[in-house]
């Protein structure tokens, strides 16, 4: 607990969570955490009444709550990065606002992290059964497979958004200021001291998942081009392979012209042209994605824009509200 205001900070990005966030916060407030805990809510430009609900929770707070209101929607990982920067605990747990992770598991996750001590910087959760739609589970498996290939991730580790990090690791992760954060990629860059624990996963209480196909594709792109140059390596290999195929094709055409009556060849010529053109455009697209992100980073595209930060202290000091406007 040295130099930390709380034993635990719980960071929750809120998006379309008006129907679930109050129940989650009230359940988290009842947890008995040795050394105390706080809750950090990050309203990620939610279009529903999430902000109003979060403001009401500040007035009813039984534990310290910090509300960070973003100027618009920036995405889950951007919102989590902002929440981590406002966390003041010796350990920080991140979790979604949909009540699929039981609040009772928070204390067990913290106890596991404490038992690991200095040997582990982060504890990921895993589920025996995931209560997501089939397409969402398929997308998660694909994202984890991509992470296996592109990042230095321990084989078989499931990258869950319900995780517990030490303050040391949080400090390393939040040093990244670029506009395209991927929290798990930043964790893998900072440490390999990783542990896991199995927890319960509940069906979604209300509404539907905020992860659309578009958001999943954006997540995959972040993994592909932000935390690995392997796509560039693959482009180089593809170029060499196609050059070799082209050389073999040239030799076969010359031999055919010398010793056989050459066919018309229009269909094969068009097929080869379309194949090579498609691969060239794919490689150019990968290069363009890298260059575009470099351009936006160089032009200091913001990771997030914080409109205000509101802190409500415990019931022992009623009515205290600190507002920071940015």
C-alpha cells in the first residue's frame, strides 16, 4: 500500500450501460477490501443515459468514485487507458459494465493477485464457458489467435478484459500516448510475468454486446499493425514467392514457345494478372495502414479528450465533489 491511496481501483468503461452500471456499482460498493477500494467510471461518449446515471451514483457513493467524462466515443481500449491514468490503487482491475463478470469475483481476483505478490504483474481471467453469442466467441478466438502469432503472448493465454494489474504495470502501460492503444499489446510489451485464474461468466443481463463486426475489425487492425511488423515480413515473403512463381512461369513460356505450338493463353494471362494485381494491392494496403497510422500519430491525434473529471469521496465526508474541467 506504500504511496497508494487504495488497495484496489476498479476501472469500468461505460458505453450504453445505463441499465446495468448502477447495479454493478452498488454491488462493488459492498465489497470488503482490506486497504479500501475506489471505482473509476469512464463515460465513453455513451449515447444513452449512462452519464446521468453515473452522476447520480456519485451522490449515492459509499466508496470513492471518480467519473471521467470523455468528449466523444473513442473506443474501449482508449477509455480504459484514461481510466488507468486516474486510478490510485496498488492494484487495478478492469471490467466491462454489462454484469457478465460477477462483482463477487473481483475480490477473489484481487486475492489471487496479492498471493502472487511481486512474481506476477498481471492476472488474466479465463472462463470455462463464455456466455457470448457464437459469432462473438468466434471473433474472440480469432483475435487471440492473431495475438498468438503477432505478439509475445504465452501460448493458450486468453486475453480477457477482466484482468488485475499491479500499479507498476499500470505505470508502464499508461506511458503510451499514441491514438491506437491496445491494452493487452501494451501489457505484453511491458511484462511476461503473467498469471491466470478461472472465474464465472454470466449471460448478459440487459441489451446486447457493443462489439459489432466493425469494432472487432478495428481491434484486429490494432493488433496487426500497432504491435508487430510481421505483416510487413509476410508482404516481403509474398513478394519473393510471387517473383519465384513468375520466374518459373517465364521459363515455362520460353520453353513452350521453343518446342511446342504456343496456345492463345488469354485466360491464363488474365488469371495471372489479376492474381498479381490483387496481391500487390493487398501489400500496398498494409503499407498504407502503417503510413496512415504514423501520419495520425505524428499529427498528435488524441488518444482521448477528457471533458471533465468528477470525484465523490466516501460517506464519511459527505457532499464533497471535486470537478476538474479539461
